[in-house]
DNA sequence: AGCGTCAATACAAACCTTTGTATTTTTGCC
DNA sequence: GGCAAAAATACAAAGGTTTGTATTGACGCT
């Protein structure tokens, strides 16, 4: 395993100084064009690869972007996550950067992880999701001036870049659809309190319920897992009677399907359900799961672009990007009740 | 934003030399115990955080582990992927390392990405999946002596660490189950030729077909996307007559469901289907998708452990780990035909 | 008292690049 | 041909750590 070739080797080989070589390779106008091309050629021929760590040390920059993977992470991610990783990595590679993923095991662990990323310079920027209105992670990042983009708004929405899906609208779509089934009760299964998207979903659902004349509304704030969806649904569906369940994510809806199966009830007949985020497979359930979706690739591209702009663009307030993505309802049938 | 505190600051503050401070903090026995504790205390008090980039430069190590994300990456990953990221990051954090993700857009791009990781020292080790028997990525990594673990065996199985799921067995499970439906024809939908797991699946399927007396077997080598599954199924299901489809991944099976819906055919009646990897939602399809699964968390733990052992353990041949994971059949109904 | 030993710490080089400044070479002009 | 200006290159420091070697001082031994 031959030792790596650095600027020094090229310089010695050509009888030049490392500084000249360095400048030539970064196309500094101060080196003579012909010298420059000689150097480039030699670098190419000798297989020179710049030492990223030396550069990082000198420049105080890591050329990495961190993505925070928030819990709960069960067997599958929301569909957008992979798209985001893929798109982000592609875009970053174009600028010589790479992608770092940090997976918190507990929500409480996240501020600590963010701190570590900033203090230990584990990355040059952070993409984080699942925001709260008062989000300690975001507060810290703003305080330190560290580049970041959030997926979800915060209290300080004017002072940082964010992208968010209009979950209030998603809640409305769900409840509007479910109201067609004329349920006796509406159950909203949303994520824990404080999480921006979950709160918005509840707001939208409540407002639509009011508008559609649904009086009996119960809100459930739970973790977004199939198990939690099942647990809640088991408690509800026993006392049957035309229940409607608006689930913020398909994982919860899958739990509802499981509960219905256990109880021998037929969704689309004894109860109506609406999901969210259009997980793979939700199209093929019985009955097909009505849900909402967003253009994942567009969201991923937006987040990537904003992150790069945070890193490379001007640092002024004007440059903050705010963008709201509208969800689209996919009415497949599970939101109705037959009889 | 105050400047970061480094060894130099502590040294100056205490009137010592940086080398002493450095040694104290790495508990070198050469510094006097009391000096050592004074230094530690000062470091703590002053909020010292070691500069990862300087360490990296000095040590020639990046403290990062790369995970290669192979195409096709559509809207969702195989369920194991997230589990892997999460587990790996957790384990790595324990050793002061972090996780880098590289997402190839095309399969052809992968060798190049691996090269870049090694040559540019983007990481200290690589985890990669979707191996081929003759895998140029693996060949290159072995040649360079770079630490890595593969998810899937290769031609040089004795000379590197790998973990793999027994896809031959998975193929057998699928065909054995489907044979119960006594189909007129068996179609095996596997991933492109050359990919180890896909080839093994076909081998297992063929062998089971022979054993079960299924004569009419057609092999389809396609990308694992819902769209491809649908396309193939559209071509097959028209000429109806008790077809059985063994799909290497649920995504393909989902495509089959879609095709059946379009053609007005009922799976579980007009045709039988078997999936793979137990995607979320597959339990709730109509009919419930029979598939196979593996203990994702165990696989993730194994891969993580082996990677860490490659990095920190002895470098001898003896230390290579080889591990085969057996899939488990989940018989839910779609593998049968009613009449 | 002098010498050798050992413990404790300081010095300095190295990892590789980048960049400000100094030095050398070339060019143009009278 | 000589001189100033400009161009091209060399020198050196810096970034924060680690680590081999040198230095200092204290101690015990004969």
C-alpha cells in the first residue's frame, strides 16, 4: 500500500514549492499559466488527491452536512426520508461535501446530539425535522449562528430557514373526507403534543370537524407506531358505532387495520379511517387506505437547495427561505362507510 | 461567538506545555497524577473539546464509517435500512465515531464512490450491500486493505467479513408455499442477474419447484420496484390460469396487486403471490401478503458489531466474520388460491 | 560529594494544506 | 544597460493534535 501523494511530493518532483503547487491547483492567477498546466498534469499523473482532513483543519470546515434522524424509528421511515438522503447526498457530492447521519434513540437525546455536532464541528450544517414551536435545538442553533434548515416551522420562523408540509390542511383533508361517512364520533390520532406538525394536524382536524358539523371529537396524542395505533383502536372500536379515525400517519392507520382484524370488524363498513404520508402498501389494503401525500422529491430538493444556500450563499437575514408544501388527498375508500 | 478552547489555551492558563496537557488528557502514565487531575479539571472548567479535524489529520483516521445506499432507492427502503442506520450510529457514537451515508444514483456509480471514500479518506470503514459474486467494489477494497463488511457474500468469501440473509432458503419458502396452490405456472420475480441475493433466490426457487413438481417455471430478472412488478404482472395475468408469482421483495408484490386490481382479477383466487422482506402494510393487503422476514434488529446489530471489530479488532484473517441469517415465512394467505 | 537513575516536564517535529509576505526573476522602458 | 515595476515563485507561519526526544530536577547510592 503506497503512501498517498500530497502537495509535497508534486512539489519535490517538479522542483517547485508546495505553495506554488497549491495555488496552481486552486487556479490562483498568480502562477504562470504554463507552470500551472505542468503542475496540473503532474498532479493528475501522480494521482494526487487532496487531503480532506488537512483542508478541514486549515479551513475550519468539515465539508459535511448532518441529517438528524428523529425517533421513533421503527422498522420503516416516513417515505420522504430516503428520498431526502438520496437527493441531499447527490447535491452535496456536487459541492465536494458528504452526508452525516445522526440517529437519536430518544427524543430527549437530540439537543445533546445537536450540541455535539456544533461544538465538535462534526458538520458544517444541519437538517432537522419534527420541530416544536419552542424548539431547544433550534434555539441553540440560532444562538450559535450555525447553518441549519428545519423541516417544520418554529416560534422564530422569521429568523431561520424552514420548509414545512401544511399539516393543518392535511388534518382538514382527512376530516372532510371522513365526514362523508357521517360518523357518530371522530377520533384524531396525532403525534405527541408540542410537535409542530402534530399540533397543526389537530388544529386542522378540529376546524374541519366544526365546519362539517362533527360534534363528537376525541384527540389522541400518541407516538406514531403501528402498535400505538392498534392500542388506541382496540379501545375505540369495541364500543362500535360508526367511528371515524383520522391518523396523522399510515403507520397508525395500519395499527387500526390490525385492531379491526382482531375484532372481526370491517373497515369501510363498521368504521372509517384516513391515513397520512402514503406509505408503501397503503394502496393495497382492504379497503384501500385513503391518505394524503406530498411530492417527496420536491420536498427533498427544496431542503437540499436551502441547505446549500445556507452554506454557500450570503449570510443575511434576507436569504432565509420559508416554504409551505400542500398535501394532496388520495381518496381510495377507507374513509367511507358502506351502509 | 467565542473562539474554541484548545490544548494551547489550557497549557497557557496552567503554565504547562501542550504536550503535557495532551498526555494528561489521554491518561498517559508519564504525567504526575496530581498534575493530571489539575489539567483535567481545567479542561472541564474551560469547556475543552478536542478538535476532531486536527486529530484526524494527525492520526490519519476520520472516525467515520460509511454506509453505501444502493439503488434503486424509490420512495421507501427495505425495512432493514433504517434499523441499520439507527443501530450503527448508536454503536459508533459509543466509540466517538459518526456515520456517513453515500447514496449512489446508479449502480454503475458505486465503484467510483467506494474509490472516492478510500482515496479521499472519507471514512475509516464501509458497510455495503447488494453484493455480486465478482464484485468490483469488494475486489478494490480487499486490494487496498480498507476495512469493510458486506451484506451478502462474494467470490472471496473466505477473505473478508460478511453477513447475509439466506435468500436461497427464502426462494424455497416462497415456492413451497405457492406450490400448495397447485399453480399451472410459477413466475419468479427476482432482482437483476449477478446480484448475489437475487441469484440465490432464483436457485432456491428453482430447486423447490423441482422438488414440489412444478414444471412450468419462468424467471424474470428485473429491478425491484412496484412499477416493474406491475409491468411484469400485467403481461402475465392476462393469459390467466392459476399463475403463481414469487417476488423477491414486497415492492414487486405490491406491483402485482396493482396489476391485478387493474385487470379485475382477485389475488388469492385467480393467482397466488408471495413477497419478501415484510414491508410495512403488507400485512393488511387484500389478501394479506404472504412474505418472509428476518430479524432486522439482529442483522443490524451484527453488521455494526462486525464493522467495529474490523476497525478496532485485530487485523488478522482469523478475525473475519461470516454469518448467515435464516428468513422466516409469514403465511398470511396470498400464496393460496381459493377454488 | 559525585554520579547514575528515574520521574516529570518541555521542546520540537510531524500530519497537509492554505495564505500572507518576502524574494527572485522577468519584462518593459528610457 | 540599467532601473523600476510587475510577475512569478519561494519562504514561513498557522491550524490543533500527537509523539519521539531532550531537558530539568530530585533522589539514592557508594
